[in-house]
């Protein structure tokens, strides 16, 4: 008879196990999803929309509008590196992490081809030591990581932001939009645990994103613009894109977000 729960991290790990079925394609948080994503990225010729070496149109717009400026960047769930390479080419110092070694190898190949310097890391973003993701980062980019997390890992995600995001730093987030015909599950959080299946990812409404990231200042939240095939940018309307800014004084005063180990 095992008793495995003593800390908050023990609870999170226990809940991770509920989604560890062989058919589960939705989790990026631990090694249970690694095999799926390694297979997903193995065939570089597949016509997957975000396999193209194009940055998010929203990210390019934030830079062009002066909403973000070159600095230190953490790209969460970087995949084949399309956003990381773009930012590096525009003068950012980029750390990029993905659970899939296959995806990271592809991203490294692309970086060599275009001659940009990106520090790529392979691993679980919530398990990598603080020495690897030390921060502070002026910008955290997430184009497709957050919406693959089970609900309880939002706690880990917010704690990570709290640890690594610089005062007045920005979060550039892209996630599945609810009401888009199957791109992301619209089940309630409790129902996801009953089903033990993320159904390929979780869809969000603007209101739910604003609530989850209510400790941050909203700069922009909109539907991503569709980009034509010949465009130099990636854009698809089944996604929300949002830019939030950390208000250091407000975060410290509210105490809403604390590292997981402080909750144990």
C-alpha cells in the first residue's frame, strides 16, 4: 500500500498519471507525451500548418508595432523553431525548449541553415532545473504549449512565469480558440478528468484566458489573422493570440501566483 502524496508537486504528478493512456496526444508536460511528439515531428515533409519555417503573424506584428523589443526570450514548446529563429534573426537572445528531441534536432538544423544562434533545450519545462531556465526573460513565447497542458498544470505554468518573467516582461501566447469546430476540446475541466483524455488539446475563450492570466496586464487579445500560403508569416483563425505584460508591483502585492514549492 503506497502513500505517494505529501506535497503539491506530488498531487500534480498524480493527476498527470490520469492522462497517461497510450492514445493520449495532448500532454507536453512530462515524458509521457515525448514518444507521441517524437513521432509527430519525425516526418518533416508532412503538410502540417505549423511545420513551415514562418513566425506567427502576431509575433511579427508585436515587434513591428514596438510592443516588444529585443531582449532575452524563452520559447516554450518551440517545435521546429520557427518563432525562435525569427526572434534570433531580429536581435533577441533566445532560449527555446521542447519535450521532443526530434523537434529540437530539426530546429537546430534550421538554425544552422539560416545562420542564427539559438540555445535549444530538450526536456519537460516544469522539470528543467532553474540553472537551465534561469531568467529573467523579457519575453516568454508560447505558440501551442499552453493549450496542450492538462488543467492542473496551469498551476505549474503560472509558477514558471512567476519565476522567470522579468518585471514588465511580456507573455506572447497563442492557443486554441473555442467554437472553432474541433480545434481543441471544449469540455469543462472536471469533465476532462472524468474522460481522462485531453482530445488533442484544450480550447479557450477570451474570458477564460483573461481569468487565468488575470495577474498580468492585457495588451492585446484577438483572433489570429489568416495568412495566405505565400505569406512569410503563419496565421490561422482557429487560434487566439494574446500579449500580456507583467506588472511586478501588482504581482507582488496580490500574492496570487507563487512557485509550486512554496505551496507545498
